[in-house]
């Protein structure tokens, strides 16, 4: 059975209310009565009428004001309003239209005219309701599909980062003591970047780019890369070429984080005072990402076992970094590093040099 349409009649005269009620109920409508404008506004929220028959000349709040308020509210603006009035002047009707009236009834109200106008506007209301519901369904569907795309994109990003980590490990695969190095230093880099106020997109790009910092080591002979002692001058010249190799491996990509990886590979061994390599860049000539990855890489190297050394204590590692503030490292980056100490140590504790699953490490990455 079809639900009855609800009509709200607003008039300050009791006889007019009863007359309208007597004419509308036999037509099959559910009728509610309000004796002034303020009462009508309160009732609209509760009963959600399909149409409002509104008198103009009322005390406290006239019909013009009631119509304005109803049409200004997104929840009530689609309710058709029929102004019932004895006013005949054109300017009064124009004012009513400007206030939001959809139609008029002249007093005294004729039953035939009432039925025709009410029936016509209720059809408009049904159409408006249909369009509003359709819009809500469409918005819900778009939101759902957007969320599905977001999840799909996140999975693609995770797969990309997994691939980066795996391929970056290939360059260091023979050095078993650096198993979790790229996980730690990439997260260190992202944390320091965030502390420095870089945008979340930039932080994410750094997380993706920094694991590729030593990818050029794939071109370094094992006898140099794994030498359990200090390199001689000739060996050191060859070792420093890994920055150039890394830049060449990564150059020419359309992917922004790969281009950033190229910069990281080329500049993470440059030093603030200009004594680094491969180009001897100084101060802010060194891209910020290179300055950030430099401190992350050195911190992990200091606190980790290497073929040529045992790990230093945190205290000793911190002391070395502080001593190199303004020489090896950008002072602002050092300050951000120490401001992030708790987060850095959390990463250090999570990614240990043990044979843990890459997928487990990816799933638990700091972001």
C-alpha cells in the first residue's frame, strides 16, 4: 500500500486550518497543522512534509520569512511551498517568488484549484526525491569505487616498495651483515624528512628512493666490497665509483621516485664542507635528500656490524655525528636527526640484522 503524502498547513486562523484539513483529508493526504511560522519550522524537521500550504499574513513570522528559511536549508529546500494569500498585487507575488514560493492559491481557496495545484507539486516533489536519492546513491557508489581504487593503489605502492627493497638488496646481497640496512636507513631518512617539515608526498618519495642509495655497488668487485680491512688508495678510488654507477643505473626514468633515487645515489656521500664525493659539492649545493640520506646511512653504518668493524655503541655513534655537525653533515639535518631520536630507535629495534621475512618487514614498515 502506497504511503500517504504528508501536507503541512500553516495559518494563524483556526477556521482556515480546519477548512484546508476538511478538503485535503478526503483526497487521501495526511494533514498536519501549524498556527504560526515558528511552529511550522519546528514541525518541518519532525514530520518531513511532502508539501507545505503556507499563509503569508501571520504574526511574529510571516510566510515570506518562513519560505526563505526553508529554502535556505539543504534538508528542506526541495519541499514545494504553495502560498495561500488574499493579496492580489503583482509585487506581493514577486516577493513570494523571491522568498521561494513554488505556486499560489488565492483565498478563499477553491477545492478544485487546491486539488490540481497540490497534485501537480507533489509530482514535482516525487521527482525531486528521486533525483536526490539517485544523487546520494551515485555519490555513495563513487565513494566506494574511490576507496577500492585507493586500496588498489596502496597495494601497488607496497608492491613497488617491496620490489625496490628486493632489487636494492641485490647490490649488497653478498654482505650478510647488511641484511636489514636498507630497511633501517630508508625509514630513518623518511623520519628525518618528516621532522624537517617536508610534505608527506616528499617523505614517501624519500622512503622509496633512499633504498637505492648504494645500488651502484653492484658494479664494485667483491674483493673490494667485502674486504675485511681498510681499503688502500687505489681500492678506495674504485669504491667511490659506486655513486656514479648508481646514478647511471637510475638515470632517465619517468618515475619521480626513481629520479629522486638517482639524486640519492649520486649525492649521499657528499659532505657539507665540500670534502665528499663524487663531485665535492658543498653546503646547499648538495640536494636536501642527499643530505638527509647521508646521516641515515652513516648512523646505520656506525651502529651495525660490517666486514671491517664491529658495531659502535649508540653513545659513540651519537658523539661522532655531533662532531661532524657542520663538516660532514648539514647542521639542520643533524638537529632534526636528534629531535627524532625515539622514532629512529624504534626503527632500529624493529629491523634487526636477522634472517627475517622481507614481506614481514614490508608489512611492518614505519610510514
